[in-house]
C-alpha cells in the first residue's frame, strides 16, 4: 500500500489548533516533495477508473472504509484511489484509518495506491504532528500514465485547504504548476482538496468555504488552464455543478454513523465522467 499525499459546518469557533499555518505546512510539504519527488502511476490501458471517498471520520473501526478499500482493490481498472480528507474524528488516532488497509486482501495483479488530502479534522486538535507521521506532504501532485494503444497522461493536483485558505505560497505554486502543465499535453487535469471552493446554499463559516477572493482567483485559474474538475468533501452532502467549463463536485461523506454514504468513481478515457455508488458493509 502506498498512502501519499472540518467537518462541523458553521462551527469554526469550536476548533483550536497550534498547528503550523498553511504557508508553513506548504513549506514543509515542498521540502518533502523536493527530496522525494512526485509519483507517477501506471495504468494498464488508455481507460481507467479512480475511486474517491471522503470524510471517513474514523474513531475506531469504519466498516464502510473497509468496504471501499475492498471495492477499489478488486477493480482491475483502478490503479489509484483518493480520500478527500477528515480521515479521523477529532483527536482520535490515525492508526485506525491506516489499520483499515491491513485487514482487506490485496489483488496481487494490480497496484494498491491511495492518496489523501488533509482536512480540518486532520489538522485541528493538534493533529498536524500525528498526521505527518503517515503523510508528510499536504500539497502535491501525481500523474497517471496510460499504456494502451493511445498512450496519454493525466494530472491530479492536491491542495491543502484544511484551515479554509490556500495561503500565498500555495497559490503561487499552483499558478506555476498549471503554467507548466499547459505545455505538457495532459489529457485531463483534476484538482482536489478537502474544503469546497463554494457551495450554492447559505452555509458560510471560517472553515466552510475558502474566501471569496481565493474563490474568484481559483475559478479564473481553472478556466484559463483547462482544469476539468475540482473535487471536495467537508459538507457531507453531494453537489455537482459546472461553471466556466469546470465541473465542481462535493462528494458524499463516508462516516460510519451516517445513514446515507456514497463514493464516487471517475471514469477516465478520452473523455471523463463520474458515477456515484452507495456504500454498505454488505460490499465486503
């Protein structure tokens, strides 16, 4: 397994943290990325799938997470999965999230890779130090290269929005990365994070969305540089809408205690599309 890299809506005042600022976390992430490099995933064919979950909020055992792991491990078209943050509940141990992988069989004929992004539950409650024991970078990208008849490559970019802002340094890095990507002939560019850029209902709080200024900047960047989709979690309720030819998706929560949980599959080929699937413990 390769694992690389709030939600209480409208309750930002409840969170207190001594974690490094987003600019400090970005600098630490870049130190790791510069030392270790960025990951390239090999897909067997020109078409493949990416399984996406979010907001698992693991406190002890999350059987839905275990079911999700089994599903993507059994899918031979899936070279990589993504979890969009809030891996654990409040101040619980990350070991419960990591241990979920140990009890699920691995298909020996395919890779077993999950990337994660950092959520507010993963940085508040003084969890940054614990988080980095498992995932030493919170801002990164990875590339999927296809090996079918029509070889191609796709870019996936992870942003740290755990405290409701990208910060100055991370935004500058994103601009440079997208400018570089313009010349690399990627088939598709996907950006993901934990906290949504905006949502269309009336919720708004310190950690509910990023600032309006950053929202406008990101929407402009995504449109200018042909980003096709932006994924987020955090709100525990699905939303899909398109603006400026970019599809914005908020993925359902996979919290154990919630009655309705679902995961998303990105189907990638010459075109991309998304499907959503209910997750149950019966999937095991």
